[in-house]
């Protein structure tokens, strides 16, 4: 049986994480109780998660021609991700993220993008052969917007399903929405992109209609511990998540998006795909690390079997 092909266009970062009892206030220093350096970046997180879930996965990106870049490529390869379309760029440093995680698993993150800012149309054109082969192209907004728009247009032209995880949120050109098969903002991103405040579930429907009118085929708003809200021309409902003991929420959204991409690439309908993605994200938050905490396909299948046996 042919493995689904997923192409992730995004960033590879090194995460420097300090674990604290509580997040410091402005101007305050707090002592942490642990430190970890680990591979991250939304693109790499989603690519590694997709690979661990069983898809043939490629990432299109850049890293610096530096020690960190070498580590990032080595890690992605060790997780089964094809990095043939990651360019080594000596003009700046590899992307890094500084993360603080508190005792409840909440986090704050600052990013120094480095060569991420150089990911361009040329990188997308270099990957044209795999875009023609891809079942799904998965993107985020940590690389230049003009590159994202170009990649969406090209992927759509080749008949790929396009999933856009609009993080960090930024204004998108209206013309591009009709090329997006699935838009996956979280609550804050959905509010920012639509200019509609979410005070209750009726506002989720308003946002869904807003994006549907712009041409998006499916809108999935992730709701944290509540699960995810699906809206398209046939449905508007919340698919609840599964209660777990939260250890670290870093990378939960990336796990969700990868799970969604894999499930859709395997032919699952949107509701079953979101349920699968919720399970992937739920397992992720039970472990430390954006990538170290990502579950394998076997772990997800066991988790789903356990849920359904109750």
C-alpha cells in the first residue's frame, strides 16, 4: 500500500527551554529547575510528527551553515523526514526559539528567525517535483508571507490538498483563501484573522462563516482542552479532546496539524480526522518537548483503542 506523501513547508529551529515553577514578570528573574536543548520550529515539528505517524514526509526550508543547522538536519533525518529540500544558507544563523515552561505546562516563546526570513520562491521551485507527488502540503506562517502565498498557489495548481496553520497570525491576502482546503487557527489566531471576538460558541460559527465566505473549504479552530471546532458547508460542531495529565503543551498545535494532515491523506472524513488529530495532540502534551514528546502511530492506535473500549 502506497504511503501518503506530505510536504511540509516551514521552519527548523533549535529550542532552548528553561523549566520554571512560574513564568517571570517583566523585569523579574526566576530560577529554573531544568534546561533542555531540542530541535523545534513549527515546520520541523509538523514534519517529524507526520513521519512518526506513518506518512512519507518531506520538509522544504533553510538552515544556517552552522553547528545548529547540522544538528537540525541530523535530527530530522533520524526521525524519517526527507531533508533533500532544506538549503544550507550561510547568510545568517539557524533559527532559534527561547521557551519558558511553567509547572502547569503553559509556555511563552520568543523566536530569532535567522535564515527563515530567506525562504523564497526559489526554494518552492526547487521542490516542484515533490509538490507534484504530494497528497497534502502543510504550511505555517514562520517564513515570509509571499513565499507561503506562492507555495499555496503552486500546490493548489498541482491538485494537492493545502492545510494552512496560520501561526503566528498575520493578515493574509484575500485571494489566497479560496486555495486553502483546511485553515487551522487557534482561538487567538481566529480572532485576529477575522476581527471577531470569541465570547461563546455562537462566535465560533460566525468565524466559520466568515472564512467560508472568503473561500476556505474547511475551518478548524483549535480550542485547547475543549478540542476543536469544525465548520464547513455541511457541519458546525466541536469534536472534544480527551482528558490527559498535561506535562508540556509546547508543540501541541503542531502535533494536531500533523495528525490532521496524515488522517486526511489516508482518506478519513473531516470529523474522524479531527478526532485522530485530537488524540495525537493529547498524547503529545503528556510528555516533555516539542518533538521528543511526539507520539508514534502505534502509540496513537493504542490510545484510540483504549478510548473506544471504555
